[in-house]
């Protein structure tokens, strides 16, 4: 194989990627320049519409809806962002919504697009476990804390029977929820009104942690939000880059996990969070040693479920298979 080219990599500086930003992990001799952005939508926009990145983070459901458009990138089974999603459903406290069935006939907000990664998982879990039907609700797409139109860097498919509209000009979803102008909100980020302690907003599942832990025990699924993509032409000319990039991201993630393990000896004093050590200990009892796995084999159930949800919610006309989605060179991971 020819000498690997220098790569410009765009992703968020998570625990899982910090070692790539500070250069403390090996990248198998690949010359890597790391870049980020103030927000994830901006990062995704720069990837999709720009020519800036050779390798980058992208929302998994954004990637799926772009597959049939000829996106010049292909995914690697690297998942820097994963979040349990019972906690991401917010409701107006005065609207009489106390259980998932109460969402029928209500108006629900979603940030940026119908079918955010967080929203796809939340809707799918509610559909599987509570009989939720998205078509029985009205959906409003807008900015969370700042008025904004729907994202214009991806297509916006949705089933014809689902009522999806744009938030009124000048309105934010957070303020609309606080005022009761929408009944609920599916949000990847915690709305500012919740952080400010508004009495008007609560979670659909206020005691979400036991539910999310029980969900994991039953399903083995730790929901995947984002993946890493690489230019197809790079893999065509340098097929070994698939494993090289995969190993680099894996080493960075493993380095972060090892920091948490080693810091248990010091009661996690490197953080400002009281009882962090107790949380790490509790998680160690419930999760495997590699609680944030990369690769196809360890993530089959989560990936199959995400692909099913994406199709069931009408975001693609077909249900993609894992082998359709990820680079052929990475299917053995």
C-alpha cells in the first residue's frame, strides 16, 4: 500500500477522542490534524457541504438518510457519542402528560430535523415498549435556544401521515415548551428552562436512570448516536486506512476508559463531581469491562435496532443492512 496520506479529522473533543486531540495515542504513523466546531450541527454541516475533512464524526441517522444521495463518505464502526434516551423527553408540567400514551394528539418539538439521532432512539423505544405512534402527534421543528430554521444540509423525509411543521418565526422550542405552546420536546440537549429550574417543565420519565439501566439489562443496547465516516476515495486508494483510523479511535477511547479505572484509586479527585467514584463503581458492576465498545460484533444489536427504527419512522424507503452501511474493510471488527 502507498504511504498513508495526511488526514484532517473533524470531531468533538469528547473523553473518547481527547487523546487524538492531545496526541497521546499512537495513530500508526498516520499524520492526523484534528479539528472541531462550537456545535455538532456546525461540524456536520462543514462535513457535508464543505471539502474540509477526510475523516469526521456524523450523526448516524443523518448518515443513513444521505446514503442513497451518493455521499462521498462511508462509515467506520467507531461510535464516539452514545446516550441512553429515556431521559431526553421533556413535557410541559401543566399539560396532563404523565405517561407515553398521553403524547397522542399532542404537539411535540424536535431540534433541527424530524429524526435527530436522539429523537429516532426515543421514538423507537417508545414505539417498542409503550405502543407510541409518531403519526398520532404533531411535530414542530426549530431551534432549541435560538430561533433557527430546520437544518438545510440534509434532506427532510418523513411519512406523509406524520404532521411536521416549522416553528413560528422568532420562537425557540425551549421557550415554547416552557410557555405551553408545545406539549413535549424530544431533545438531545437539556433545555435551558430545565437547567434554570422552571416549574413548567419536567421529564416524561423523571426517574429515568433506573429505567435506562433496566432497558440496558434487558436489551444489552447502549444507544449509538454518532459514527465516524471516511472518504470513499481514500479507502479505494489506501484500503488499510479503514483499520488504521479504527485503531486510532479505539486507542483514544480505551485511554479514556483506563483513566477512569486508574482514577478509582484516588476517588476520581481529578473531577469536581462528588461521588463520581461511587457511580463508576456502580457502573462497573452492571456493564462489561469495555462498556463503550467499537466494532461491528459488539454492537450488532444496537446497530440492527437503529437501522430498524430509521426505516420504521419513514426516514429511508428501505431498511439498511449493517453491511450496506459500513466500509467493507471494517466488517471484521
